[in-house]
């Protein structure tokens, strides 16, 4: 069986900056895979390439055997992407926003209603979905956007820092949504985070990124054992030679 | 009071640093006006001088049916201030084709009884035919100068002895008892309304389009949008159509208000005769209206596509608005210029410049179709359509690639200099 995501020797150059420097990793179908590392490690660039937003300078990325450069239109049909600090349309209500997004996936009205109803349940926002999104708190907005990314049951969803900036309760709620949805609908998740403790509890496997390269990869438990560390933060520090 | 303003100085300093250090704001607020207004002033001054000079150097064809001493004296009087050619035709209609040959704008017909009446100190009426070309504010300048000369001539004899009866020549046809100067006043509202409407419509819609793209970037909704299973060209067309619709609603509201404003003082202008512009052929034909609509549409589309491209280089709404502001001179210059002047009265270099700006064409088309010159309007549509296709292609390429996310305006020189300064400080 092929992988959900296969990235081979991916290089991305912005002017003089090498954002990715020969990145290689595979994501298995139905797993939650985390790209973790400090700010500027190349996590967002990697997710943007997988999501067809950026073109790799060299190397290849395949999503369910579809090339993200040559088959970009096909890739977009089976993935969803949640950018870091993404916003919703300020003057649409949460409900309207979900409806607008669902309309891209199906023209069948009852299917749209079904998708939106399910998304509404995921958000847990209740009646507040009738309000304009500009009245939402950061946590509420993030819950809406995570629901948007999952509601169409994509084959792969790329989530960039899904809980960044959220308080403990909102972050917990978002993590629970992701875990539950993957289990129930066999969605593959590729997420990025600089919160290594959070990733440890959420991801089946992780890849540690530093300066555009993977410096370690495996299950959180295996990595901790291999590097004799109490948590992934310690693993990272040891791998990059800080400890 | 001092307590209330505590921290004001510190805060103001921060505000100024933030605003002045933004190169886009510096460019739009300081550099562009410093360059634009002197250029605009020079162009207007030059063009108005040129137009006034042309207007004062009028050429007149005279049909002298009298041949007496007084008519010769009258002609000599006119010759002192303008170019005069005597033509011998039996009917006034035969003199009309000669206007082009002599590059003249007025025909004066002196009646047989001229010398006799003046000798007897009786009133005599000369007939004055002025060409009406819909050229702008200086239309009818020749007719005014003639009035002045007739008045001066009268002063030497007796008041109101020579009376001039005015008629207009519109599109080569004589329209009796219609003063072309009055027609000019009547059409002035049209001459002002059209450029102002286009100016407002284009700048509003460009602002809307630029803001809507920048909002998507600022709110980080663009990234999500670009990963959806939809055609990216559809995103571009959606942006353009949305902006056109909102701008059109704005333009209708604006026009309604402006029309009311214009009619409030236009109603006080006396037309002299009961003039119906449609029957005079001074209203566009159905085809002319279609051409004008098409010209407006393609121009609007090109302006919006340009705004979308430009705003792609901004990171936020403020930046997009500042960058789009740099295009405004290209809208304002032709609008202001063509409000007062006929494009054909401009010097050749300026004429080419005005024709090259796509935003001039609806204004040129509006005047052209009113005068029945559909070819000029059609050629304008073809030119703007070609420009629009190129711009739309660039915009669609921009949306099809990662450039829409990664493009940024870079001020390399400024940055390099700043870095050097920082290094020196260190």
C-alpha cells in the first residue's frame, strides 16, 4: 500500500534563504504525523508545498500517489489545509462560512446541509454559529476552522499549528476533535507544531525538523527511548546538540 | 490638561515612525503628489494656453452679398482681429464644405441691404453660423469674439445697429436659430459628468478590488481559498465581478446625487431657444450607447485586473490601498484634461500619451458617440480590450502560481542603505 504523503529530497529556496534543504519523509494512511521543530525550521513551508500552495524548488511530493505540482487540481480535491493564524470571513456568520466552504465539495443541497450540520457539531459553538465571525474569540474561530478542515472527510488534512495561541481548554477541545475524527473517518493528518509536548500526546509518529532538514523521525515513545529523554523537547535538544 | 495628554508625545513619535517608515505610504502620500501635481499643473496650463490660442486665432468665411462701402469697412474691421476669407456662394449650404478647406469655424453672411441700412442708421441683421464640435469648455470661443467685435463696431456707429442672428452647424448640417455657445453650455454638464463619473467609478472599484484581495491576505483566508477544489481563474473572476457590481451600485448612487446637484443650477441657465439635443443629432445612437457601454466595461475590467495584480504585492489592506493610489494619476489626468479640452486640440505628444492611457477611452468615446463618431469609440474599445486581455492574462498567471502568496514589493535600495547605517551604528 502506498503512503498518504511521500516527500523526497524537497528543497525550497526563497531568494537567499533555504527554507527546506532536502526534506524526506513519508506519512502512512490513517495516521497522525507531526512535523515539529522551532520557528523557522521549515514546517509551514513543508505543509504549504503538500497543500499545493508553493512549488518545490527541487524534489518531489506525492499525496496519495498524486504529484502536488503536476496533479495539483486532483490533490486539492482530496485534501484540506488549515493555515496558522487563519481567519474566517469577518462579515459571514459561522454557519454561512461553513456553508460557503461545503459548497465547493458538493452541489447537492441536502449533502451540504449534512456536512454543515456535522461541522456545527464538531465546533461545539451552538447558537453562536449564527453570529458573524468577527465577534468570535480566537479559540472559537480556531474551532470553526478546524471543523471546516475536517467536515468534508478529506483523505488528508494538513493542519499548521492547530492549537497555537489557544488557552488550555480550547487547545484540549481542538486536540480531541482531531483525535476523534481520525479514528471515526480514517482521515490522515499531517500537522505541524512547535509545542512538542502536545505533539507527543497527539501524533502516532513525528519528524523533528531543524533548518529545513529532518534530524530525527519515529514514534514519540521510540525517540524518547533512543535518546534516553523524558520528553520530545529533550530529544530535540540532544539531536541538535544543545544538550 | 497636561495629565490628560501624558504620553502623547511618545505615542505621536511612534505613530510617525510607523507611518513614515512604511515605504508604500511614503511613496503614495509624499512622492507621488510631489511629482503628480506639478506634472498635472504643467499639462493643464500648457493645454489651456494652446486651446485658448487656437480659439482666439479664429478663421471666418464671409459671404458678402452687399459689396458696399460699409460692408467693406466692416470686413476690414474684422480682419484686424481674425483671419477672414471672402467666399462667393449662392447658398449658405454651399459654404459649409469650404469650412474644412479654409480651416474655418464661422461663416458670416452680410445681407444686400447692409450698407444701405447703416447709411440710413437702420437696424441690419447679419447671419452668423458657428460650427459646433462638442470640443469642450472653449467651444464657442470664436462666436464670443465675433460678438465682441460686432459690439465694438456698433459703438463706432450707433448702439445695436448691427445685430447678429446665430445659427449652428452641427455635423455639417445647418441648424437655424440655435446658438452653438448655448449648446456648449447645455452640453457642459455632460462634458463634466462623464469624466467625473468615470474617475469616481474607476478609483472606487480599484480600491474595492485591491482591498478585497489584501483582506484575503491579511485575514489569511487566501491560503485556504487557494487549496480548495475550485478553478483559480474563478477566484480571480469572482473578485473582479464582485468589485464591478459593488462599484456599479456606488456609481449609480453617485450619478443620481450628482445629477440632482447639476440640475439644481443647470435649470437656471437660459438656453435661448427651445433646444432638443436628440433632434439636433447631439445624442448618441443606440449603437453609440452600446459602444460607450462596452468601452466602460472593458476599461473597468482592465482597471480591476490591474488593481488585483498590484494589490498582490501588498501584505495588508493599508499597503494595497497605498500601492493602488499610485495608479490614480493615470485616471485623474485624462479625466481632468478631457473635461475642458478636446483630445484633438492637444499637442501630438500629449495626445499620444492620453490615447495610451486605457482610462481615457470611455471619456473620449462619450464625446465621440455624442458627435456620431462611432469609429473612434470602436477603435478605443479594441485598444482597451487588447490591454485588458494582457492584464487579465498576467492576473490569471499570478493566481495560478505561488506568486500570489509570495510576491512583495521590495525597496532594495532603501533596505540596503538602512542595513549599512545599522552596521555603522554597531
